[in-house]
C-alpha cells in the first residue's frame, strides 16, 4: 500500500522523527527524536523565557516576568520585532507541537536550575548570559527537524525505488 | 559573560547534533553512519574554528 507522503512528512510536526517511525525506520526515527528533542529542551532550558511567548506563561504571574523584559523594550523597532516573531518564535514550532507544549511546562519547572550554569553570576543575569545560546539551540532543532521532515517525505516518495534497489 | 567551557560545550553539542542528523538523512547504508557522523563533525568543528581563527587573525595581521 502506498503511504501518504505528505501526511508522513507533516507528522514530524507532532514529534520529530515520527515520519521515519511510520515508514518502519524505527531506529532512525528514535535517534532523530532523541537528538532533536534534547537539543530543543536544552535550548528551552537555557533560554528560560520560552514560556513568555504565549503571554505571561502558564504558571508564572505577570509581576515576575515584567522586570527584566521591560528594560530595552523601547529600543526594539518594528523590524526587530518582526524578525523575532519569524525566527525566534515560529521556528521552534517546527520541532513538533508535542515538544513545544511540553517545553512550556519544562521551561517553568527548570528555570531556577539555570543559576547553576558556570558563568552565571546572579539570577538577573540568566537571560543575558544564556538566552542567545538557548535561542540558537531551539532554532537549530526546528531547522534540523525541517530537514528530517523532508527526508521522510523523500523516503515515502521513493519507497518503490528503494525496495527495488535493495532486492538487486 | 558566559564562561568559555560552557560556550565550547554548547558549540560541540550543536555540531554533534547537526552531524548526526546530516549522516542519518544522507542516503547510504546504516553501517556508514558512524563514520559519516565523525567526518562531518570534524569538518564542521574544524571549519568553524578555522574560520574563527581567520576572523581574529586577519585584522590583527593587517592592523600591525
């Protein structure tokens, strides 16, 4: 039976590597899931303010978030904000909605742990010292998942050819 | 400022992740995956370090 290739490619939007698992390549799918999820959660852990993307978070009050976010907010122009929306807020979605939803809770739960990272002097410095690396990790995980999704589409589209090659 | 070991560790993690995904998505048999992961990691890590060194060295050389 021919598998719906678009559906298989888009299943990566639920969890990374799910497309490969649906195609019967479980080991590969599992490796993709572990690598991309750990990269994404590592990014969320370092970024810390991940939860603010949907307002003021699920578990935190507004007062706790405002102090470090309000400084420098006026300097951001329209271009900066658009760039942020596209590259910082949208790309992590590509790592899978499942992971993204878990990330919301994970970010809040692990926020105090970031203070133990070497180089972080005090709690107020946390967003400055590790945020950029966190952004990079989350973005990288999203972009790599796009690649994984394209790969699963490619495998689904050329399944007959691959089977023929295996036999010969 | 974030410490150097922490930044280096983050850089290595990113390079390892990219090389694993690269080696698994590129067509080829599974037994080549480890070899391909190592070679792509070496190329990426070495390439970026070389580029960083060049970026630091060029202004220093011409600035003298």
